């Protein structure tokens, strides 16, 4: 049996044992390289992938294969590859990270050499305390020489690549912006996996429940969008039909009845200029989610001094901010007037630009909570509170 078939079999076993991890694993790209000693997580564009030494993997028992794969998935979920370069001693961090995640793997699945808290009895390490707590304790023990097992392990690591996490080196070299992209991609995969798991009547692992909840959390709206938009947007430009299960078509008796429904199409300009900080952009995206919940069709136009992106709003999608230059409101207004199928224009901004020409009457300027309202802008104006 080739290693790909072996890994596929283990993935299925993991789905039955712990559906979340099995589904997460299926969604990852895999590569097979004999140049690494065991297995690890490596960079794949703006995401991550699983890299496996086929000879090493084939030599493991099925239980140890399950443990190995869950071990790597926990490193990804806990964000270890992104934060490692924040720690001065990479070897100590590698040990601390393994100590943290191996607590969530049953002992029978841990391969020989898997690090556990009881291997350092002198330190009395608390359970599930977090990687930083373990790193700090290990660093102190290294300085005062109070833990012989740690010293022995560090000596072994000088010539042993088992604990090196060498496939993480590429992440250490990424810029902060690139790391943020990788982090967002991982968060997106975690949220998608959680949604699929729950649809299949599976459970989110307890060790990841709080993390998934934070990723899903949406701040309450800072404005009553449902009430305001009902009064503000005016006539609809989208008409669609809905089949009625309990009502038959009077003209064609064998067909279900149809009901005409109306949906407003709102153009939302998002100011992505350099004067708008990241907290303001998060505030804008949160309000967009609440606008979308009102049932209106939302098209988002990102703009600094030019239109950088035009996309229908999808609350399940992580947005890539495009722009960060100067500020001009005119390109969004021109876009609105050119296409003519919108029923209203809403502009999320800090208000720091000149008033545009030919602004539509149905315009609402939404200023961030830390900005001042620009009274010179035409149309209605509000400030998020």
C-alpha cells in the first residue's frame, strides 16, 4: 500500500474517532518528501500544508499515525507556526509547544519520544496552561540547571532533528503582513471545518471550542440597520420568485404557486485609504455583516483614490483589504452612477476627503466611531457609536 493510501486510511479513522480533526486533515494539501526526518507543517502559498516523510510514516503503527497527524493539526490550530519567531530560544519553544498539544492526544496514540509533562517532574508543570507558561518555566530551568531531563533533551537535540520543526523555518522569515494572511487562511479553514463538523452532527473539540467561538464572534451592530434601511432605501430594483409549497398555481394546477419578492440592492463604499486604521476597518466589516442580515443585496466597493475591488458581500468570506493610499470619494460615486442598478449608496469612512460631485440623493455617509462627522458631505450623515 503506497503512503497516500495509508494516509487516506488514517484520515478516515480520524474522522470516526474525532470528526473535526479528520475533516480538517482532509482539507489540507499534502506533500511527500524524504528530505525531512518525520513529518511537519510547511508553507503552501498563503496557507499551510502537511509534509510527510513516506518511509517514516509507513513505519508507524496505525495508532501512532493517528497521533502524529493530530499532533500536526494541533500545531496549526494553536498558531504555533506564526508565533515561534517571537521566542528567543527556538528549541525551548519547540519543546513547550509539544508539551502543550500532546496533552490533547491520548497516550496510546503518542509515538515513542512524544513529550509529556511528567518527563519534567522537577518543574511541576501545570496541565493545559499554555505554551508561554511552559516556555517560561523551561527557560528558567535552563538558566538555573534545575531540570536534568531538560538538559539531556537539549543535548540530544543538538544532533537529533526529531524536535527541530525544520519545516516551520519558512514561516519565521515571513513579513508581518504575510503572517497575517497565513493566520487568516488558517482561521478560515478552522471556521469552515467547524461548520461542516456541526452539520454532520459532530462536536467541536473542547480544546478548540473557545478559539472557534472567538473566530465566529460578531460584535453587536452599532446602528439599527434593519429599521433605518427600511425607511431609507426606497424602491427595489431586484425582483425574484419564490415557490409556495402549500399554495397551487391557479393557472397551471399541477405547479406550485409563485410569489413575487422584492430585494433592494445597496452599493456600500468602504474607505480603505491610509487614514482609516485597522480598528475602523474591523468596525466597518462588522456593520456590513449586520447590513447583510437585513436581507438586502450588498455590493462592496473598496476605494482609496480609485476603486480597488467590487464584490458582493459574503459574511463567510474573510476580506482582503485593498487600497491604503490617499482618499477620494468620487470613484465610488461614479461607479454608482455608471451602473444604475443600485437603490442606495452607503459610504463607510472616516470622512476625511472632499465632497464628491453628482452624489445620488439616496446617500448615507457612515462615519467611524472615532472620527468626526464631515458636515460638508452631501446627503444624510451618521456616526457609529
